C-alpha cells in the first residue's frame, strides 16, 4: 500500500494574509452599518446628534448632584457654592435620606427585617421556577412561599396562612374521594368547590381555634401602612404569579366546545379588556363593599390584587389563545391518536408549545402589570411613584423637589422590567428546539 | 428479481387469522350536509394488510380516521378489537391505545426530543416506568434504524427520518393495528424507500395494517387486499394481483391508468 516516495503532505497551514484595511475590523463595521448609503449617513449623523444633545444636557445636571444635605435649600446652596451662581444640579440627598420610605412606605421601621426576609425568600422561591438547572425539589418551597410571604408581610397568627394552604389539601382530598364515586368531571368540580367552601367558612374559625391552642403570631401590620416598593412588589408579583394560570384557564375556556364555559370565558375576557384598570380599582375600593356582607373586612390590598390579577389574566388569555391558534391541528390529532386524554394532551403537548410561542406577549403583559401597580395611588395606597413622592414633598425640607424622586423610582422600575425582558429572551432561546 | 422472490417467500409466512380486528357495518358520515362516507362495509382480519386508494377527496383519510375516532361517524357501527366506537370516552381511549396512527405530516412533537416523543404515551397512558419506556423506545428506534438520533429534536431530522420516528412512536404503544394515512406523500423520492422498507418489515411481522397510499409497488409487495374508494364509497376490492391486472369497474380502470401513467 505504501508508496515508494512519500507524497508531500502539508503539516502546517499557511497563515492567511491580512485583509485590506477597508475589509477589516472597525472600519468595515462602520462602513456596513453606519455609512452604507446616503440615507444611512443622514440617520447616523442625526442619531448621534440627538444622543449628544440629550447627554450634554442631562449628564452635567446629574453629575453636579449632591448626596449629602438635609434639605433641598441646602442642596442648592452647596451646588451654587461649588459651581457658581444660578447653576443647578440634582439633589440626590433626598434619596439618601428617604430611601427607606420609598422601599417600605410606612411599614414599622423596627419590622423592616420582615419584608426584607420575605423578598429574599421570594427570590429563593422563584429561582427554581425561572431556572430549571436548580433541583426540582425547590419547587415545593415555591408552592408554600405565598403563605409564608403573606405571614411575614402582614403578620398575625401563623394559622391563618397555614389554613389557607390547607385549602389545597382539602381540594386534593375531595377530588380523590369523589373521583372513584362520580368520575373525573365531578371530581374536578369538587376539587374547586371544596377549597372555596373551606376558605369561606371553615378556615377562619379553625385558625382561630388553633391560635388559642398553640399561639404563634407575628406583630400585625395593617395594609394602610404598606407603601413604596414593597407595595409594588407585593401587588406585582402576586399578580404575575396568579394571572398566568388564570389566563391559561381562560384561554382554554375560550377554546372549549362547552357552550357555557366558552361564553363565560369570552364574556369575561371581553368585559375586562374593555374596561380601564382604574375603573376596576375603584370598583375594588368602593363598590365591592356594597356587595359583600356587612362587617366583612376585606383587605384593600387583597382587593386590588384580585382586580390586577383579573385584568392581567384577560390579556394573558388572549396572548395564549394566539399561541394555541398557531399550533397545527396535527399536534392535537397526534396526541389524541396516542390515547392522551384532554388534560394530558394540554399539559404535555399543547401548552408547552403554545406558552413558548406566547412568551414575548406574556412577558409584555407582566411588565405592563408591574408598572400598572403605580395606579393603586388612585385608591389611596402609597405607590412609590406618586404616593410616596407626594408624601416626601409634603415635608418642608423637600418641598419643591421635582425630578430626582421620579428618576430614582423610574430607574428601579426600569431595572426590574428590563430584567424581565432579558429573561424572556433567555427563555425563548433556551426553548428553541425547532432548528429551522 | 431475487428481492421479489424473497418478498414472495416472506409473504407466505405472513399469517392472516380468522379473528376479526376491525368490523365496519353500514357506516355513514357527513360533514355538515356533505355526505363523505356512504354505506361503508368492511371487515379486516387480524394480520391483514390493506391498502386503500382512490382519487383525492374520495374519503380515504376520513375512513381511516373514523377507525380511531379522530372523526366521528353518524350512522352504522365500527367495532375495533371487540370494542364498539360510540361517544363513550372509555371505549375511545381503549381503542386509541390499541390502534397506532401515522400521519402524512408526521406530527412529531417539536418541543420534545425523539426519545421523549417515543416514551411520552407509554409513560403517561400506559404508566410504564420511565426506564422501561426508554428501553422499549431505543429498541424501536433501532428497528427503524435511527437509534443515534434519540437525543435530537424532530426539527433536526430529515423527512424520512421523522416519518420513521413517527412509526416507532406508534409502535412503542404496542398497538395491535396500525393506520397509515399517506405516510410517504410528503417525502422526497429518495426518502420514500426508507419509510416503505420500514413498513414492509412491519408487515412481515404480521402487524394488522390499513394503509392509505398511492405507492402501488408497496401494495403489490405486501397487501392482502386493495380497496378502491371513490366519492365516499368502496367501489371495488380485491387481492392485489387481480386488482391491478383485472380491474372490474370503469372508475377503477380510469384511476389505475392515471396513477400508473399509461
Ligand atoms: N373537516 C372537514 N369539513 C368538511 N369537509 C371535509 C372535512 N375534511 C374533509 N372534508 C371533505 O371530505 C372529502 C373527503 O376528504 P378526505 O380527506 O377523506 O379525502 P382523501 O380521500 O383523503 O383525499 P386526499 O387523497 O386528497 O387526501 C373531501 O371532499 C373533503 O373536502
Ligand atoms: Mg387524505
């Protein structure tokens, strides 16, 4: 086989010659992306001009800012002393002094550790939901967290949230008992009805009884003392956590062949989407009291959360419906042909794909929901943007301050919303399996 | 030539039992007011391999989709493996878990890997332990000759490979009957053969098969019976040699002359 003389074999590749300067690196990039055509040149120049103009006006004002001062007038004095008569600058000292109020509202300051702990635990709870590299067992904590977070924030007897959680156990037991006796449909009804009855009539008295037996309680904090970002987070994150499942159910209801389920879902979605959120919030704060039995003290934050959840759920339902509509019929047929029942087909085949398609829309809805939490100011709650800022400006020290609090609150909202948007892109990429 | 002889020999081994797998009597179906299937009568014995052909729109797909109740019939009776198809969900689930179906467009689940596609139904419908389901799945992937693709996603496979995965996915449920609805008509010519080979192998193992196809070579190689449909009716059925050499009705003759390109 071996040839008499070895043929020439190249052992090392020749180094490529450097491309001409116009074809390499920054110059090439700029030519292709910034100056590829006359129109592009004009747009580049205008764009850079606009950015330079904005930055040159805003940046110096921000950089001249003062962090150490006791009042707005002190801020101004310091700046004028430093930069001369008539020069203005930001007064960040306000944020330095008042940030606890922006974060906690009028939450008792000796109890700040509770919302902080609740926040940290929330991060722990959502981590396994967001990143599936984490152990799946952590999801149990995510399921328990709502009750734990509630207890930390509002305090009171530990038995109230425990009994609220027990409602799910009641539903599970009810379904298990009814299933063999009356079939799946009645079992699902029992699974919904039993917990509702439990929460309405049994949970309260049982919790009270247990509390008198084994008293474990944290100092209670009333909803009116909530404010600032803990309010925004509480409403925003609860809203997000509950509106997604409700939205999915509504989307399925809207697709359903069952007449009543279908019409109720359509009616609900169209009604909620047709009404401004503020209307719903007013309804929550004023009208709901007329409908509820007198004497029921239905927490204002809870009422607002319910309205926010309903509002976002209607939007999510429509987004998810779009995802469902994008799935080819063949997916349903293949699931049917393999013998998967409706719920399994939805859970294993249809929803994973429909939700994946809907991620951008769902996250947009979440971002909208989170920003809309500032609207609770209209029902007298102290949202960070206007509620707290007005409270701060009402003090003589900070009267007349204008931009700084908005920039601060805006920046925090931006960080959170931008993270959500980035996460959604990460998720889309991760779930990309079609490789087309 | 020798291949044809080998086939002939294999065919003599393919047993058709007297046991009835599918019995359809006086079945009628409408889409709204449109009468798609008219007075269908048909008996399929266990181990029989039937090819259904006919012009486009003649109701072939509708007929085989009635057999696993992807479509509902309005009149008459369909009994599959002793279970009558009615609106009773239990019966439908029972039939579906015993009847495999392969679609023209594969209908693999794009968000799951090939292996997950194969094990999904065994795990969730048959309650097979995951480990066992994986083994069964790998066995069938080996049979359709693509075990090395197990951890890819459907979008990364060629059409022919996807269709073989779809066949393996059905087989993982250990079905007693397999339905094929034009399994090769979405494929490029060079991929058709690999799918047909898989189907022929299946036939040689004695699977009861109903196959809508225009692959007349396949019909001649493995079918016990060819059924010709037109306008929702079964016009003619016969053993393949007779069917192709000696068609009875004019409609069959016309169809055959078109499809065989005379
Ligand atoms: N969901 C439906 N609603 C109304 N009419 C339908 C529906 N599905 C099929 N049809 C009609 O029923 C007839 C039979 O359709 P079917 O799909 O069974 O034909 P086919 O023989 O499989 O045709 P092809 O070879 O083109 O697949 C066609 O005329 C078709 O237009
Ligand atoms: Mg068809």
